[in-house]
C-alpha cells in the first residue's frame, strides 16, 4: 500500500495531548504543536483494520495476552534487528515508562543510585525521583556537534556500591545517536563488572536514518543479554502510543521473575482490549509502512538542516542518526533556559520541548518533532524565521 505522508489530518478535538492539550502543557494555545513524540501521520492500514475488527465485536471485556503477541515480537526483532529471542523471555507491558518505574521498585532501595545519560528523555528522571532514588548522570560529551559517552565517568559512577541500575536510551532521545557495537559492548562490560542491571530503552530502534544500523544491546553477547532488560514497542514507529502496548525481553530468569512479581504487586500490567490486536498487526503486516516512512523523515531532516544553514545559521541541527526528534543547538542565539523556550513558544508560536527538561546540560537546546507533513514543518520554520535576528 502507498502511504501519503504529505496528507494533513486535523487532530484537533480528538483528545490529542499534542494538539488539544498544548495550552496547559506548553503554555500557549496559539503555538504550533511540534513537541510530544507522536507523529502527525495516519497509522498503517492493517493497524486501523485490526482495531476496527475488534471494535465491531461489540463486547469489550477483559482480554489476555494471546500467543500471537509473542510470535509477532519474536518475528519483528529477528526480521528487523537480527536477534533471536525466546518466548519465555518476553513480557507484555503497557509501556516502557511503567517498565522503568517497576524496575526501580523491584531492584533498588530508597537512596540507591540509577545511572542515566543526560541530556535524556525526562521520563527517565521522573520515576527515579518519584521513588526516592538518586539520579547519577553520566553526562554525554558534546563536541564538534556530536555526542559521545564519557566511559571513565561511567566507570566511576557504576563502581559506587549504591548504583544498582542503568537506563540506556538506544537509540538516544533527544540527541539522536545510534550507539555503535563497540560503545554498547563497553557500557555493558562496565555494568556487569559492577553488578549494575541495565534497562535498554530501544523504542526508537526502528527509526534509524541514513544507513545507520541499530544493534540490540542483548544481541551482542549472551552475557550482556542476561544483564539487560530490553524494551521494544511499535508506538513511535507506527504512531499508536495511545493503544498502550509494548514488549520487553528479559533473558535472565531471576530478573524476569522479580520484574513480573513487581508488576503483579502494582496491578499495572493489564492491557486494553485493542492493544494486542494492534500490536500484532503492526509487527506482522506493516513493514511497507516503515520502509516508506524512513525516507520521508530523512527528507524532513535534510529540509530542516538546509533551511537552518541557509536562513538561521545560529541555530544548528545536531545531526540525528535516528528518531524523528530534532535536537537544536541554540547556543549562538545567546539565550538559554526559560528565555530560549519563551522565544520559540511565545514569540515564534512554535511549541517545542524545552531543552532543560532533558537535564541541566540541555538549557541551550530545544527539541522539535519533525514527524509531520512537510507543510507543517515549513510553517514552523517560517514562524521561527520571522522572529530570528
């Protein structure tokens, strides 16, 4: 099937957080929504058909996780990422953020440290603080417009006896890095050496751009797999976050049992009746959608980069190797933090994600979601250019 990603579909008055909640979340109802990480593209037709078929049954009682969920997960991870996983390693969850929260509860105590790599998705930080654990940030190093890992600092943090978990964002949100095989191996070795369990959030792993290659952390070596909880989901890839379904891969039986027990204790693992049918359709019938989506996102990246270089050179795109989230370096504007956010949101009327929410090293940056029809991206850039001096 041919998909038209230039199609503009109004999302207003659909209870869309991105479009209908922009005022309370961003602070300006007139700002063009370019913030939260869902796309403005229609879902793949097989997903729509699966939801319609289930809806037409007219009874929406309690569901269970059917065998098709496991088969679809195994097939997708093998087909797209070259990793052979086993059914007994897979656990259904309602999202990756609940996994992080539950892992923190199951494998750390109050006062323990959880390692993250800022600037990073803010929902890594929130559950650490909510559960009275301590953030240990192995800050990424920004040099020459590119981010890398400070391995010496990571070793020091992992060696702290209070460090119990590390949350790896792979590929990384918001900086767009696809971690190389050697980088993943080095991180894994450090964690294993110091008894730190790794959570590998690979929700953006399908959205790899310009010939880059995603490697699941657990696929590199069996030792790494046994120390890693790997999180996959179709939500970003196929724009179905509202259906609340993800699959996590937990090869180590002790970690699996501990995590599952905490989920049951929290009563937080039940899916809605549409989640599994949609998930299965996405992972078994929608490869063609993804293969059309990637070039469109790549073209939007190129358009954004060219526009900035030609018209607004003091705003620089950190070249994304993955995701549809553009991390913009605004240091040369001479403003940061709330002043920078005010410039985009209230002067340009473009609803961005504030850089400081990703960590203290994000104050001179903003994140903009370019998974939208080209006309929307053009509108956003024209609004910014009108205020650029």
